[in-house]
């Protein structure tokens, strides 16, 4: 059984991916981390470079990730499972200096 999820990009993620929404069909329920990995393989190398922190190998320093309107940090982080019909939103985090 396959599941469908909706991915939404805001800010620079929208610009770098060339779209604001990206439907994904998955073979089964996977984690948010696996969704991130799939997106970085499907989209441009620039998307991976902007999303994933090179030192940590983690998207969270560069993005707030919401699952159905809730930040994944209040759920199970990147291990949070997605289900059919879920929406995953990527919001860029600005870093000052």
C-alpha cells in the first residue's frame, strides 16, 4: 500500500527547488528524516547544500520542519513517522552574524 504526502517549501527552499509544493508517493510510512533524504536525492544538489548542515549532516539548524502544523522537535524529531495525507513544511531559518 502506498501513501501520499504533501511537501511544502517556503522562502529560499521554494526558490532553490523551483516549486512551492511537492507531492510524494511513498511505499510505506517512513520517518521525516527519510523524507528529507528522499528530497535531497530527488531535487538539485543546491537544495541539499542549503538544507543540510555540512558539519552535522542535519537539516534542523537550517530549517524548521513542521508535520501537520507541529514542529517536529515537539514530536519525535527526524524519527517522526509520516502517514497518508500528511503535510511536511520546510521553513528556512535565518542565521545572523
